[in-house]
C-alpha cells in the first residue's frame, strides 16, 4: 500500500499519545502512522486496540533512550515527520527517581533529534517536521493574575519540569544549529479517557467509587488549567499541519480550577452518577502533607494558537468531566486490567505470535 507520508508518533500507547494516534490513523488514511512506545508502566496498547488492525498503522516497541534502536527505526522507514510525546511525566515519580526522567525526556529526545537530522540531511528538509510536545510546567509557578505566554522565561521547579525544559532547549538548538524543521507546543493539564490512574482525576474517580480516601495536597489551593485530551489531540493535528517552523504554541483550556474546587465538583458528579446522597463523596477528602516544590498556579494564554491556527477547545470543563466520568464507569475492565497488571501482557498476546 502506498502512503503520502510516514509519521512517527512516540509515546502512542500512553494517555495523550493514544488519542493522537487514533485521530491520525482514522483521519489520515493516506498516512502511514508508526506508533513508537517502550511500553513502560504507563504505556497500554489496550488504549488503541480499536485501530490495531488498520492498514495504515504499525506498532514498534522501542526505547527512545536506545540510540541504536532509534537510528535503526529511521533506516527501516522513510520518515517524513515525528510527533514526539514519549516522556516520563509524573512529578511525584520524578522526585523519587529523577534519573529516569533525564534518560527518557532528555537523552531520548536528543536520540530522536540526531536520527531525524541524519536521515533528513540526505533526503532534504523540505516537507519534514519534528514536533516536540511539552508542558506548561517548564514555565514554573504563577503567583498573580498573569498567564504563561510563548515568550515566558523558563523556570522549572521539579525534576520532571527541568527534564522537559532541557528537552525543549535541545529541540530549539537543533532547529537553530542544523536547520531542523522543528515546532513545539506547551500544554496545560490534560484529562479524559485512558489516563493512567496515578493522576488526580482517574485516581479520584476510582477511589470515590470504592469509598477510598481522596488525598489532597496541602489545603488544595493550587490552581491548574485543565484541557480535555481530545481537544489537545485536535490542537496537535492543527500545529503539525499548519504551524510555522521554529514556532512555539501554547495550548490551554482557559479553564482554571483550584484542586479542592475541582475535587468537590468531581465528588458532586460522582454522587449523582452513583445515586449516592449529596455530600457522600466529599467525606472521603483527606488533607495530606504538601508535595515538595509544589507549583502554586499554572495558566496558559492560548491566544496565539487561536489567532494563527483557529484552534479553540470544543467542550466546557463540565461537559468534558462528565464524559470522562462516564467513560471510566463504563470501562471497568480497562481499569481492572491496570490495577491487576494484566494490561502489561497485551503486547505479548497480540504481537509475539504475528
């Protein structure tokens, strides 16, 4: 089968990556989409089993920190574009094991940059694109009413955000030094289906359903801007196809919530969904010692991507949260496979016998 482009999407078995892979496979049937994932604890091929047999989809189990494996991948396929989402992303884990974040987020990114540079040096940079997906956490913490702009100075406060900031700098450096056609986005907190249940919203949905404590850092006053993951995938599509080389675009939901207000809304919705008396789930809230170096507020100004590319969120937070809750309640098997570890065997069952 002949394809007009071959696109690598790294981290495509993860939360955000799986939504991007699905969108591209289904929307761009003339593209060959190669999902590259190491399948760490957060990589789950069950997230995209619905498109596993698509004729324009290929999965490659590769650790991007393995430079030889990455170079071999670029020799195996004639690659036109990279959408790089693979990353260690949980702040608490970065505090415990910072080197894991250096290896994947920094060295892994540089391996991809080197492979793209070498491959495209011979074929030409025209029509190529290296798209690096990053986070708003690289900007640090806000303590006033201002917003993160694309020009905001970097001030990472955790090992996770420091590793992402470093990878961002390397991507821009390769664009400047080697004329690599790069583009970057920095996005606010995502939520939605298929998110690994160490993150706030899926963890609390699971805990509420099972009448377990809801651990809230400090007083729950930290503020985050939340974006529905499907809208993030749409934004990635727009930036990949319409963004300008060398540019950065901030992606946000214009949707700030304190953690405690979000949790109370979640409790209220869950009480209704589970036919429980109003206030039942709020009794599960338990305040715990604040996280070390906990950033107070993140808030994205997404004016640039709106004005230049026409992207805006398609759902309100309340709409997105309701549909997210419904998805988790309707997909109990998915969550059971996560908690039991059965999801880790999906690759062996589906791919080793092919």
